[in-house]
C-alpha cells in the first residue's frame, strides 16, 4: 500500500519545506518535490502542515489514585491521543508498594496490550526501593524500559532522599534517566492542615497548600542529589518560575537537566480554582500565576524547556466531587491528551510565541530522543515510521468535550477558540483519523525503547 501526500509543507525542528511525502507500507519512502509513485493513492494536502506524529511521554491511564481509578483506560485514552495527533504515548507503569518492578510492568501490559489506538511504551514508577528491586533494573532495560519516575510527594508513592540518590546513581551506568515529581511532601501536609482550619476551605486551598517555593525547594534538592550522583535528570511538569531558576543554577554547574512542562501551566492559572467548579482544575503541581506562565513560555522559546507533555490524568465531573468535603480528597489530574497540539499551535504559533519548528521539537523530536525512539519516531524522514499529523492552520475549531474521545465528561478549556484543526493522522502508514473521526481501531503496538539520546536533545 502506497500513499502520496502532495503539496503540503514538511515541518522539522529546523524549519518548513514544501514537499511531497511518499508512504510505502509502514514507513516513509521518500520526501521531495514533484514525487510520482505508480499505484499510490494521491492525497492533496495543499495548505497543510505535516508534523511528525506527536509523542506524549507523560500520561496516566488506568491509574489508581485518591480512592478511584482514572476515567480513561488505554482504550479510551489512546483514542483521544490519536485523535489529537499523538501517535505514541509512554505511560507511567507503576510499581505499587510491595510489588516488584516486574509485577508492575506485567500489570501495565495486561491493561494496555491489544487495546491501544496509538503506539505505546512504559516508564516504570519506582515506589518501593530495596536491593531486590535494584537487581531488577537490567531486566527492565532488556524489556525496553529505559526511563523511570520518582515522586518526592504522595505517601503511597514517594521514596526518600537516600533512595533517590541510589536510584539516580544506579541508573546512570545503565544509560537510563529518571523523571521526578518535585514537591515537598511534609510541608504540604502541614499547609493542608492549616487550610482546613480556615473558614471555607475548598479547591482554592489546593494551590495555597502547594506554593511555588515548595516546588523550587524540591527541584533544588533533586538537582543537588543528582549532582552528587553524577546523574542526568528529567524534571517533569515544571510549573513555576522559581523552579526554573533552580534549573538554571544547576545547568551553570554543568549538570544535564531535561525539563518538561504541560499546557495547563501555560494556559490556565490559579484563579480557576476559585470558580464554582474549581474542583475540575485540581492537579499537582497546582495551576500557578500569570507571571509563572510567561516565564515558561519564554523558556520554551529559548530552549530551556525541551518537552511539552500533558500529564493526562482524567476524571469525570462526578469523580471530582469525591473531595466535596475535603479538598485533599479531590482526585488530582486533568484531561488534555486530545488538545495539546492544537492548543500549542493556537496559543504558541498563531500568537507568535513559537514557530512551527519549535512545535516539532517540543512535541515530536525531543520526546523521541529522550525516550529512546529516535529516528524511528519523532521525525519525517525516509526510513522513519510513517507517523504523520496533517494540521490545517486555516481551519478554525472549538474545544468541545462532547466531540472528544476521552472518557472524561469535561474539557478544562471548554469553548476555547482554536485557529487550526487536525485534518488527518497516520500511524505507521495507516490512516487513523480523518476530520476528527477514528478510522483504524486498536492498531497500536508496544514499543521496546532504546537508551535516551540526551546529547541530541536541543
């Protein structure tokens, strides 16, 4: 099966080139002007931008949290992903306390295999560190897991500073890297108690009990531990200017720090928590200030932040009401996997904050390099997987939960006017989405991943 995409503009991290693109089987066969392939189905994509399939390396499907389970399993979550142009996710497989890493990985395979509409891989979240778990690390790499996650908050998931140091130290010779959720657990708990003693605590108390300084402190602590361990590190969902300043200091010391942020920290602010439906906007770290937003946009433009993921962790309106009497019990997380690309194009590219090349770097190329998938994924080039997002920059659209594929019944930015639409999405050469409709079913494959290519991320 051959498909020839004619007349579009190919987007790379270096710029835009007008060219045709030939798909043969699952791969990109050729890119050039005036391509002619006998027997190919010709598709006119004039006026469209062709991006490499977006990669989301921060998702939570089927995650047990706050006494419930995320609304999206791998079936609905990956339908939402592919509809939004995300052709690969790397989900956080989780070792719950008392489990081995192998058990955690097996559990995630059981939930995902055969159910995904996009390609997928797994990180492993380490919640229980001991000598036996240390001995499992080589087996994780052998099964294609080269990236891991640690939490510095949440009693049921976090590990102590000694364990953080040991994990960073032991992963580095194997070529792996840890993503770390940075907040100060014990002080957050005390601030939550203080908020509960005030009149009328509620969703707004969530932000008050998790101030920017506690993210910055945890980022600083992590980076000093990484310095001693001589380890690179990946700071996930950075939300604050103060945290960014700690990262700048570490980089001046010569440390390798990969940084990710999310659309919610670029486009939503803490005032949304004071709305009557403020529980819908609870996530951790919490939504921040306009000043923090601007600092993050600036850092995206100048390359200080290399990746934009979603931290997709969806719940329904009803699930969010679990904390109606205690804001600490509101399940934390937002849907977002279907809107990341169009939001960043609208509020980044269309508003002059980013170029299309920046979008390619942030959503496709850098994630592929960090997660050991490049150049199979993350680039439009002969020999790479034919994962292609055909984006129409001249067809406005509107965010609508009713039109989306997530099992969550709301969108945080419901009604937002977008300057663009996703026209088509190809997954390994198969047309998976056309004009918002899913066309291919559960064709996603598990991706055993190589080592992070940290030196190639820019």
